[in-house]
C-alpha cells in the first residue's frame, strides 16, 4: 500500500536464507502481495528468486493476522521503514510467534532484531530463529508479555501519565 511496509526486504531475507540452507525453508507466504503479482516491477523482482522458482514462496491476499497466524505461521518475518510500532508486531508477540523484525522501537530482546534493510543480517537471524527459538520459547514469551503489559491501558504507569496529561490539559 505504501513504502513504510513492503515485502521486498523479507523476500530478500528469505531468499538469502534459502540459498544458505534450502532444507530449512519449507514455505514463505508473502501476504498482502497477491494484487501486486502481475505488476512488472514486482513480477520481475520475485520471478528471479530461487524461492519462487522452487515453489517455496507464494503471494497471498490480505488476511486478518491472528487467523492467518494460527493456520499457516511458524515465524513472522516483518519489515518496516519509519513504522516501528506496527500493531501487527503486537499480534505476533501476543500469540507467542517468533517475530523477526527491524524495529528499533521494540525493546531489546523483544522479538528477533535484524538491522534495518540488511537482508544478509536478516537471513542470519531467521536461520538462528529456525534453529534455536523452540529452546528459548518460554523466555521469549515472558519477554513479549512483559513488553505487552507496558502497553495496557490498565498499566499503572500508563494511567498515571494519562491522568497527568488530563490535568495539564485543563490547567
């Protein structure tokens, strides 16, 4: 829909991970891309990848994220540019799904961070998650839940800040 959330970097990440270790990448669903599949730029970009040639990547329509996650997802591979608090990240974290992301706004240790547009770094992180996430799943979920609790409207810190701002507004 716009440049802040595109699939180009995740495609490159998955392509690099597949080239490095093809046996570890079973399928890559590129959601929200089905309507773009026939556009020359996108078609020529993905059509040259090994993941498309091998039938590993498919283009998909738009889905309600929680539903899609429960039916098809082991790992969420995300990319954004200047949209680091994307609410979809919270959906993935809430569900306990490993989130491979490039958001500098998520606290360190929440999800699995790769550096900005670096597909090589993203591929390393993705392969590490494939190999090691299950061993650390309980710790991962605890960190995710601790972070998500800071966002709740019932969080005492959020209530105090909200009250302070209301008082300031009416002073």
